[in-house]
C-alpha cells in the first residue's frame, strides 16, 4: 500500500465520520425523520 492509498483511505474514513456527525446533529436539532433521510441521501450522492 502506498502513502497515497493510505491517505485516500484516511480521507474516506474521515468523510464517513463527518457524514455520521451531520446526521446525528440533524436529529439533535429536531429535523424530521424524512429530512434526515433526505440529508443522508444527499450526502451519499456527494460522497
């Protein structure tokens, strides 16, 4: 595994962690379940 591969894996993990944090924050802020699902789908498209 090259350094570039390792960096890519680290970046992908960090993006997935941030996605989870955004979804948790949406629940805490009172977003409806439908809004959270839509947010999740948008994030999936971006990532």
